[in-house]
C-alpha cells in the first residue's frame, strides 16, 4: 500500500503542448516562371485539452503540385483576410511545414471562429499559385451562437413532452 502511495506522490515531468513552427522557405534563383497549382479541401478546427488547453489548431487539407519543385518542398503563404483570430508566429512570407496538410495554431479562449484565409502555394523559385479563399467557421461546444428568445426548451420541458403520451394513456383507463 505504501509503495502505491509513494508511486502516486512522486513528481512526474509535466507534459507540455508541443507546437510546430513555421519554417521560412528558402527560395532559389532560377528561370522557372510557371506557378504551382493548389487545391484546398476541408478546414478542420481542433481545440486542445489537457496539456494543450488554450491552444487551437486549424488544419487545412491542401494539395499542391509544381513542374519543377517536389511536392514536399512546396511552401505556403497564408493570410487572414477576414476575422479576428490571430495565429501567433504566422509569417506573411512563404513558409514550409513538415506535415502534408497545413496546420495553423491559435490562442483558444473558447471563442467562436469565423474567418477567411487566403492560401497560396509557393515553389522554390518564388512563383505563387492563384489564391484560394477558405472560410473557417467553428462554434465551440456549449455555445450554439445566435440568439435565444424566452430561454429555449430546457431538459425539464423535453422530459415533460416525452412523458405526455403516457399520462394520457393512464387517464383513458
């Protein structure tokens, strides 16, 4: 019993939320003038908990290709064109990430997110793809947004409505 108490009381290293960086893209001088192509699929908002509480992530499914730059060397430029969410450390210049999809971290205070991002792919010669606008909308759990008049239907009212048919059956007997 004492060994269990000692094991539980022993301090353990804190798990920190490990965030990635936005690596500046190294551009090369070259004669390539053909811009890369870019497709952007779904935008997913992830909200941290535990050691990552207060950190959110916007993940963008991206697909980029270029005639001379390998897909894993293509960089991105992301600008917030509408909305108030600030992505700390997000550069306005081209950057790369190790993952295939783009991941942008933000300070999550439980706020609703409603913003538009402009995403462009960048090849190693600095050619920019056509911009793709992506709307990112997320309402955190427990905050349905909008306006409620009269307090809405609480759990008590919903239970009463569900039991109403049973009350009528008993009275008929």
